[in-house]
C-alpha cells in the first residue's frame, strides 16, 4: 500500500507544469522517506530531479517501496480536474496496475476520483556527484525568468560569466546582442529581492536558452532560485519548496564556443 | 559555433 495526501492540489499542479514539457514519462519512486523522481529529456541535455519528503505531506504511508511509472501529460490532465485548494490523495494497492487520484474539496462536500494506468518505464538513473561549484548565485526566481525570457528575443544561447563585477548574461544573435548584469546586493531592506553571489573562481559557460525557459516554469514553486556553475560541468538550477523538498534541473553546457 | 553537450558525458549511469 502506498498513500500520500497533498494538502493542496496547487503544489502538484505547479510541479507538473514545471516538468511535463521536458519529460514525457517518469518513474515516481516512493519510499518511506518520500517521493523522488529523476528523468532526462529525450535529447539527454537536461535532467530534472524532484524530492518530496514524506514529512511534508498531510499523510504519508509506504509499506513497501513502489516505483510508479506515469505519463506526465495524462497526470496533468487529471490534475486539471482538481480545484487548486482541494486536497489530493494518491494511493495504490500492492500489485495494482493503476494509481488513484482522490480530490476532496476543503469543506468535504465534493469528492472525485480518477484512476491512472501505470506504465513500465525503463529509465536510466544517473549518479550526480556532489560537486564543489565555482560560483553560486541566489536570486528571485522571477528575475531569472525575466532575464532568460528577455535574452531569448535575440538568440538561442546565453553565456553566463561570473567575475568580480558580478554575474553577466550575454546573448548574441543574427540581429545583434544583449546582456544583463547582476551585482551582489548591498543592504538588506528587502531580503526576498536580494542577489547573492558567491564566487570561488571566475567561471564562464554557455547554455541553451530553450531549456532555461522550460526550467523557469518552476518559478511559481519558489520565490528564490539558486544557480550553480562550474567549468566543464552541467549547470544546476534549484528551486527549494520550503519544508517539503526541491525541484532541481541540470543542464549540459554548450561547448567549443 | 557552440555544440550542445550531453549530460551522459558528465554523469555516469548508476
């Protein structure tokens, strides 16, 4: 038996919106400690990892670890049938080939349920090393979304360079070029808007804007985002979800520029 | 011209 109750459908809706355009099918690994997901896009350029800790749920029970193979587009269609403030219970009996979605309104006067067929997904799990990053930047997620979207008007890839002057995002295209520079915030009157830059070593890498735009669909999940860069290593873009877990993306760099 | 690398180059399969 597996059972997990989300206090609000909205969280699960936001998570799906953040993942479903990158990955079609994924295994939700459900263990005693929580739910995890790791999946690459078809081109193996980006990877998404999700952690939802068991203690972040209203109710969480896993008798035996379960791997739920789910088509995210189908799950997203089902989740659209839930009101944002409905509770969502996912459950699966041992040996069953479906997972049940139970939606309950806050005053318990409406209940609906959907059963989704599970799939056998043969996915490869990658070992992600705990790297020491050359630079780490924390900023409002809306700011990152704006930069990525603004620069996409001029080209396909962005060069991110971290130096003593701050972090610079540069785009070059057929029509011209553009750049945005962010500097370490001084003063602490609005901590939620602050930009924090930790540079262990200057670093410069190029990344496809198409993927960064998809990652920024997770902005509604978290007011703040961390981006971590190392020379010749994938970029890490991390959205923390307060007490429940995180949604992280890794993006392989463009090389030979 | 920059080429897109793949994640498999950096992370190994478990």
